[in-house]
C-alpha cells in the first residue's frame, strides 16, 4: 500500500476531551443555592428549581435555583447600592477588576470550555478555540476602555443599573459581550442567563468573587421568561440589553415603552452568503461550513441563505455536498466532531417542523448519509435546493443546521435577493474581485458584512443589526457608548399636549391663505380636505394649515423613500453644500422669521431673533459635519482589517415641539439630513406656520424633491402613523409623555429606532439637544471585514 492509499484509508479515531474536572465541579456544587446576589449565594425565595440537561444524552445535569420576582428585586437593590461607589471609582480601579476577570478566565479556560460544551452541546473545538478566547478578549479589551473613559467620552457617565438577558447559543461569550462594557462604563449589572444553559454563568460568578469584583456590581439570577419579564419591568433598571429572538425583542420594546429605559436589542437573522462566479470556490465552501454549520446553525448571524451565481451553481453545489458528506455529527466532547446536538428537544422539534414545511413548499432537502447518535438532540446538516424566495426556509430563522439555496444572474439580482428579508444582521460576500465585493457590501441591509470570510468577531469591532435584527451595537467605541449618558442633564419640564382653542378675532398680520402640506418637493392639499385655525400669542386668528392624515403620511414616506437613493447616495461634501445653502437662504429671511416667531409665540424680539440665529447656526454646524461622519478602521488580532462605516438610518420621522418651534424642528432636521437620511416631519402642532414658511427656503436650496416632507396636524395621531409604518426606519419625538410612549410601543412593528425626550422639554443649546447627539442617532454602524494576505 503506497502513501496515497494509506492516506485515503485513514479515518479519525475518537479523541474525547476529559470532562473529569467539570464533573468534579458539578458534583461539588450546591445548585439549589446558585443565585448570585450582592456577592452572596442564595436559594430561590420560593425554594424553586429547574432542570438543566446534557443535549448530547438528554440526561439531567443539575437542578438550578430559579429566581422569582422577589429575588430580582433583591438583585436590583444590590446593584443600586453598589452603583455609586463603582461609578465613581477611578477608571484605573475598574480596569484592574476587568483585567483580573480576564486573567481568571484564562486560568480556568479549559474548565469553562468543557462545561460550555456539556451544557450547550457545541463541539469542544468551538468552545475551546472561539467562545472562551473571545470572552477573555472582551474583558481585557474593555479594561482599556475603563481607564480611557474620561478621555474618550468627556461629559459622559454610567447610565445606571443594567438588566441583561442573554441566549443559550453562546452562554459565556454573550455574558462577556454584555458585562464587560457595562463594567467598563461604571454600570452595575443584573444578568439572566438562558434557562437551557446556566452553568458557565454560575462558574463565572465564582471567579468574580475571587477576582475582587465589589459586592453587588455583578448579580446573576437564573430562571425562565418570568425572570426576564421581572428585570425588564423593574423601575430600578436604567437599561435593558437583550440578545434573543425578534419576537421577544418586540415584546421587550412594547414593555419598555414610556419607561425612559435605554434599550439595545441584538435579535435574529437570515444572513445571505453570496458567492460570485469569480470566487475561490474551495475557500467559499469552507467559509460556508463555518457560516451555517458552526454551532449546529444555532447562530443569529448564520449564513443560512446561500446565493450562488447561476454559471457556477452546479459546480459549487457538488462541492458543498462532498464537503457535507465528510462532516462528523456526534459527541461534542470529541475533538473530531463537527456538529454536536441541538440544545434541547424543543429546538430539535422546531427545526424538524420548519424543514417539513419547506419541503411541502417545494424545497428539495438533501442530507448526507450516516446514522445519528442515539439519545441526544441531533439533526443532520441539511441542504435545501430549489428554494423559492417566499419559502419558509428562505424567510424564517430556522436556528439549526439548514441551508437554503437560491441562484442569481447578476449583481443587482444578488443584492435584491440578499435584502429580501425582514432581518438585517449579517452577510458574507465571496469574490476575488475586491472592487466588486466592496461595491456590494454597502448596498446590503446588514449591520455586519464579511468579505471572503464569515463569523469574524472581535471585542473592538461593533456588532449588531438593522431592521428586525434589532438596534444598538456591541463591541468597541459604539458598544461602550450604549452604556453611557450625559453626566449633567437636568430633566426638562413635562410637555403638555396642545389642545386647540376657539380663536378670538384675527390679527392684523393675517395671511389670507392656507399653507398646504409639503410632500415630494411639492405643496399639496391634505387628503382629509380639512384645515385647522392657527392663533397667535393673543389667541387671534393668523391663518390655517391642512390637517394631515394617514394617507398623507404614506405619501410622504413614499416620497422620502424615493429620494433616499439620491440624497443618501450623495457625497458628504455635496450634502454639506446644500445645508450651507439652506442656512444662507434662511439667514436672508431672518427678520421675517423672527417677526413670525414673536407674533406667534409672544416672546421678546431679542429672543425671537436668537431662535432664528440658533437655527441658522445649527444648520451650519451640521453642514460642517456632513463630510466628517467618518467611521473607524480596526486591526483585530487576526489577518483582517475591519472598517466601521457610518450609514444613514434611512427614512426618519420627526415630531417637533411647540417650545422654540423653529429651532426644535431645525435641530432635528439638520443632523438627519447631514447624515444622508430623508425626513417626514410633523412640525409644532400649535405653531406650524413656522414650518410652512420654510417651504420656499427648502425649494430654493437644491434639496432633492422628497428629501424633506412636512405634514401638519396632530402630533399624537401622526406620530402613531409614523411609528406603525413599516417603511419608516427611525423616529425622533419631542412631545408629551403619552405620545412618546405610544410611539415606542407601536414602533415594535418593525423595530425601528425610536428616540423620544420622554415627554419632557429639550434644552436645544445643552448636550442633550446638541448636533453631536442627533448626528450619532442619525447613523447606523456597518462593520465590513476584509481579510488580507495569502
């Protein structure tokens, strides 16, 4: 037998990882007292426990203390008590603690890896080589942020007590993603691990005791959905950070509406894996294995939709089938295993059901030959061919080892298919032509794009989604900002909703016309056919405006969407020129606008002129920043660079206040436009004539038709329409508390990004009303990963 024959005859012998240390730890632990609250181990206040099982065998591992609402109350109280000292500690002191946690994780890395595999079912190679090292990286990386916080985030401080809810697919890594930036920022934490996978969180709490974490800074409470609800609803929690399904994310968005809680959601995905005809096919196949069969496909950013250029589809599918035939499904503690079991019987049933549905809808599902291990929750890797774009396997997140395959003819069709989903978490582009890959990446509706690679992650690089994949970023500068708030902000006065009153007579300055709505660059009559009277400061009739309706908002959103390509695609320099021109045209009419403000609101002449001047200054400031919304270049500890691009959110709805009606509108409008967004604005309901006076300024300032649309009417009614509109991407509201709360609740329809003033007035000259704050809200971060070298 020659060497080639011997090589072909080789097979992999079992290579089991020892679980002896993990079993010793499990046997020596009293899991009935595994709630970690205020630095102490406690039993459930109701003495309740729940079972956690080994997915590879179905056998019971342990019975874990199950927190109840009283335990969550105690954890939040402990975090609140610990907050002042931890927030006021020096960055150096916090950095030492974060570093100590990272070093402790390093010392116990093998125990964490084995325990993670036992509890979750993922192959030991993945938990050993990916999950644990990345968790360590997050703590040590954020130790540096803790020490540089005052320099990099001047005027910011910890947002407060953070409620964090993590999933079962990456139990330790998601814990690190949440806890590390929170601690670096000076926050304290109440964390709930997933019910299926609580073990590494308990071990983590043990090392926190030894690493010098002050009591109450980290609190860990295990349990099911009721524990998560108690955290979300708790009035002592200032921020919620959740990773999980889009359905639960929507419920959390509704539950937190009107609470003024900061919120970040990292949700589901249906990521496209795009292979062009000039790709290195063998490399792309290996990338595909990592993209969809990593962690059995139980990955929110899994490349579960394979899009192949038609000319290479047959060859590529043949290579994929050959590679799938060599995948080893089996004991996750065997170092030769490629796919372990799914996490639980319920997840296995879900995957089986979705594959059956996909087959019934026309997909041809292929699986490699081979027997599955008995006793665990195993499922063969599955390739679904002939998948229609509407097939359930192309639209729903399976969260299992199932790959849906489609073909495309050209670049435009590839982008259209990739974006044909309500999700927007990640995508992978494979081409040897870097210019093609970099042409496609910005056009994909995704928060992360990998070029000739997949599942590249690092603590320094922001990660997160758009659309129904959630909002907010984790990692790096953007991830840390999510745990900070202005240090010196005093809440403004509560906003009282405007109630129209019968007008008394008329003003000498009566304008004998009714301004129309401004939609698509044209002045149009309201669909309702109704108008409302506008009074001055003495309640005298000064004019009328149209009452906008649902139909008018729909038309305005359509116009804004149509204008997004020209305005959002313009260079920052071109947008700057238009905004400067807008400021210039407003300055020419400064006396007219100042007189209008004085007449309508009754403020002194100096105050009226100051408001117009501040509006012009804000336009200038945002024009100056339009070509400076630059991203960051990261150098992760791998042969890659990652570029964090700042992209416009899309169509933004703006609901402006009555107080300082011109400045309040311009202060939100200008940053949105500077970043490349298009806008549907609802101006001050009491004094909308200031907005209608802007029509001519806008028309003569070279803004593309539809970039700005203005619909007058009721703030409460029109904001509800904007919040429910699936084609609105963001919403900024300065209005009364009920209007703000209702908009946040209604926005869950597509998880649009919503910012409100919490029903209080904004000081437009302070940090909270600054151009910088709104410019930050006006962009999404897209991380594009580019490998280099051979």
